[in-house]
């Protein structure tokens, strides 16, 4: 299904410098992989729902809970600049013209 010339061409496109022995090895290995994929294409999957994973995965993150930090003043004092009870940061957006 795949020959050594095709492996050589793909190696050149991928900027891989393969030895002749490696080209021969990859020709055999890629041929086996393509044969296996061809076997898979013979399966009837008309009733199989497309998925991105073999098993369902749900979001395992916790809900955000607002908890005030006990020593807020210490955090604000360590900031390079502050404005009232907030951090002061450089403006990064241009004003609309």
C-alpha cells in the first residue's frame, strides 16, 4: 500500500534525514498501520455516535466560592501601586476615537 518512495517523500516534507535502513523500516511499519486502518474502515459504524473520547468525562472542577482574604491590607500594601482598596495597573486598551 505504501512504498519506499512515498516514505522518502514524506520524510523530505517533514525535513527528516532518514537512512535507507530507516526508510525501509518505516515503509514496513507504516504499511502495517495502513493495513490496520483499512480493517477498521470495514466496520459498520452507522449507529455509532461520534465521540472525542472513549469514555465520558465530566467537569470535575469545584464551584467557585467567594471567600474574602483575611489580610487584604497586607496584599494591597505589597502591590507596586494601589488606588483606594484596589490594585492599580497600567492601562492596556486604547480609548475609542
